[in-house]
C-alpha cells in the first residue's frame, strides 16, 4: 500500500522521538517508522554496566526532564525507561517493525519502502543513529584464533571470562567501561590501544561533570578551549604516558572537531591501569591460535577479544543517494539542518563536545523550526 504524510521520521530512539515531539508541538504532520518492536532498541541491547557518561541534566530531550530522584548518571535501564516515558508523555505512536529498506527522491519529495508499504513524504528526517553498523576490523590470523571474538555491542558482562584473560580492542568509552566490568567480574582485561588518545575525568575533582565545561566552552575555538582545560586535565588525570599511553598532540576539543571522536571520559579505568588490574598494549599485528602479537612484537595469550572498535551510520544500506550528503566514511555532512538534497534531514549525527543526547534535542528543535517556517 502507498501512504502519504508531510514528514516521515525514520527511527524511534532519542533523535527520532525528540524530532517527533518538536514537530507535534508545532502542529506539523508526521509518522515515525521504527525497525524494532519498541522505542530505543539499541539501548536495550547494550551491556549491563552501562550508565550515561553525560549527566542527566544535559541528556534529557526537549519537553521532559529526567526524574529528580534518578542518579546524576542514569543507567542503561533508566535511559530505556526514560525513552518509554518520553514517548507516552508526548503521545507519540511509532509504527513498529517497519524497517526502511530503501529511501530515494521521488516526484519532488521522498519515497520510503518498507517490507509492507511505500511511504511518500515531502520531507524525511533520518534518525537511524550514528551507531547503526558495528565496525569489525580484521587482522591476519583472526580466523584461526580459538577464543571468543565479539563486538562491544554484543558484550553483556564479563561473567563468561571470570579468571581468564580478555583483550579489549580500543580506548573509547565503551572499551574502557567494559574493561572495568571485566575487572569487577574477576576477569583479567587488557586494552589494545593503537592510536594516541586524550583522557578527561568524567567529573572534575569528583564534583562537576566535565561536560558542563564542554557546554560552556563549546563556542570557543577548540584550541583555545583545550588550552584553558589543560591545567585541569593535568591535575586530575596526570601524565597518561606514564602508563604506556600516547597523548594526542592536540586536546579533546580539537579531537572532537577534527576526528569526530569523543575522548575517554574516565570513570575509573585509569586507576585500574595504574594498579595493574588492566594491561595496556599497542596496536595489533596479528592473531595466533591462542592470542595476539602486537606491533612492537609483544605477545599475549587471551581467551577472548572484544572489538570496541566503534560504529558507522550505515546509511548506504538504504539511502540511495547517500554519497550526495555523506563524506567518504558514510557520515552525513550536515545534521540538524537542511542537507544538499531538498527535503532530507538527519538528526543525531553530530559529535558534540556538549554531549550527543543534548545535541540531538537541539537539532530536533532546529529541524522542526525549519520545517514549520518553510
Ligand atoms: C554504548 C553507548 C553509550 C552512549 N552514551 C552516551 C552518553 O552517555 N551520552 C550521550 O549524550 N550519548 C551517548 N551515546 C551516543 C548517543 O546518544 C546514543 O547512541 C543514542 O542512542 C543515539 O540516539 P539515536 O536516536 O540517534 O540513535 P539510536 O539510539 O541508535 O536509534 C536509532 C533508531 O533507528 C532505528 N533504525 C535504524 N535503521 C532503521 C531503518 N532502516 N528503518 C527504521 N528504523 C531504523 C533503530 O532501530 C533505532 O531504534 C552513547 C552511545 C553508545 C553506543
């Protein structure tokens, strides 16, 4: 069946629901198509220990704060509960089980195809997440490695590896929290860190969320913001080279602007590294049947490898003219505003020093304002 709507929102997690709430408030017609059976399926499948790294005050979506009795950094299950509450509070009714398999320009608007229907819309807001497709690098010998190999998106907790060595590949926030989880569950984690990094404390002196500084300084040139933050980082984090890490030649704000990567917001990984409970190694050269050989020749026997190697938006899987709006890595060039293709918007693709959830709320409001003023 072919259906028609003013605006089609694809995805019913944080970005899609925020966009819908802003459009509803503006009296603009829309439908939401969601591949999963519930709102925020990506959050439900995340690891057990996960808590937001951004404080709830800067992570709520437009029109509904997170409950005051919740902790500063809500858990995975609280984020799921919040998304459910958000949907109900704004009276949003996504159509579930509706994966868009093809999205293309058609007759001056857009045509979205799902298994059951075709949807014609003047405008489309793609809110399918920056984390749609896990990145799974490979190395020589990985096929012959006899241990477990999983992506961080498949990691639930460290129980299966109690008492056993595990290699976590990467140094992002998931890698470092999963390494803590492995310590807490009695496993012996090691981190393979190929590149130079930046480390920030999640809370400055355990008191002020570092994100609040990011919000205050986000409009400064990144190099200036980094210069101002450097004394704080030096005092709170110390010299990361002493534990075998390499420091990026530029600071965290420049890292976000140049590389679109959030630096580590440390919640205890550095203490475990200093205490020897988490090993730090370099990049991976190859795997053997029972372990890994690093680029410096060091060898390590491990029982499992967790690939905390990030994600891609994966838009090429359904957005036909993706090259016209994305860079070579498939990341949209514009998020939260009009793209090079009339009627096409993305929400939630911009990596912000002020937090992604906060940013997608702002982008949702901007998109709604643009659509209703057109
Ligand atoms: C482990 C982890 C921790 C994070 N922690 C924080 C944090 O502390 N603070 C913060 O600000 N941000 C955090 N983020 C980043 C970001 O805020 C979250 O990933 C957030 O869920 C992104 O929301 P989203 O709506 O853009 O995408 P998603 O939550 O990924 O939702 C996309 C939705 O689109 C649906 N979808 C995808 N493709 C299709 C299709 N073809 N058709 C129909 N539906 C489709 C999916 O089923 C999904 O429901 C974290 C991310 C991860 C992975």
